[in-house]
């Protein structure tokens, strides 16, 4: 892997990270994948992986000498596009705010019971791997109705999440445009009513280089036995995610 890189200059801007600590309201993220993770959510994530795999490996591309399980490199650049959102301080953010610096994105929502917090914990562990890249990270909500800047500000400071994690929200139209650009699935789970609804959504990490081009994509959950669709759901290994991030950034010169 490459050397540890300086954290994005965006973190040093006054006020950019002046957020409120998480309250003791029982919202502390859980690390385990429990039955609360809707089967449809997992199916969406694995389906998204399959679709990306068709893009990446269905074109006769060369297989890396040391494949990284689940890491999509070839063809990743077709995913992604401009964004126009609001950060957890209420300030407008576009891709221009990340000019000349790489970033890792994850889409989810703050009421996500298991997959989102587990994925963000895994991402933090991956970035802490020896020789890992110290890059800006951002959490883009799929639930703008509930995930206001204030709510996002509390959530991104949760223990175990990447240091300096930025929360991004916006209007439903703005979030919808970002979902479309990054080919993210996100919809209310069947049977979810009222304010306590859950979302079915894909669960992928997107690695973007300093030119806002996607250079790697990797699911954050997988089956303990990839050959068995009935096997237990597990988080990907932080070391594998770290290798995928590094491979993507190194092959594009960051």
C-alpha cells in the first residue's frame, strides 16, 4: 500500500467540523449484523455488486495478480457524477470542494440499525490499517426527511467512525440526483409505516481520486460462504477494504 496521506485540507476550514457530540439517547451504533438488517437490503447490496461485476469483468479485462475479494476496479469510472448537497454544518457542498484530493463515500441513513454503523466502523478500521491512506470520508444520507444537518452532525461523531467523517444531506431532489449518479439503491422497506420506517439500500464504499473520478467500489457486507446464498452475513475484512482503497488510488496516481 501507499504511504499515509495528509488528511484533506477541507478538514482545516473553520467551522467545518464544529459538530455536537452524540447524545446518550440509545443511538450508539452497533457493530453486529442482526436480524434487524432487512433481507431485501442485503439482496440490494449483493445485486448491486453483481451489476458492477458485469460492468467490470464482462469486458475481457485483465485480472489483477492478487485479486481483492469484492473489490471492483476496472469499469468503476462509469459510476459517479457531480453532487450538490449540504454538509452537517448547513453549508452547501459540491464536488468542487474536494478538488485535488481523494475521498471515500458511503451512502446510508442515521436510523439504519446495523449495516450502516457496521460499515462505517469497518471503514475506520480499514483506514487505520498499517500503510493505509488517510483520506477524507463522507456519509451521504438516503433519508433527507429525517437526516437534517443537525442529526447528521451528531451521527458522524459516533465512536468508532472515521475521524473527520463529513455528513452530507440535502433536499429529496438533491439526494435523488446523487443516488442516480452513483447507482445507489435506496427505498422504504415493505411494511415500514410512519416515522419509524426503515430503508432497503445497497451498501458500497466508493473511492474517488483527486479528479472526482471513481477508482474503486467495494461492498461492505458479504456472505461467509460466497458460494452459498444462505450462509451468514458478515462484514468485509478491514484489511481487504484497505487494499481496495489503496489499489484504486495507486492505479490512478491519486
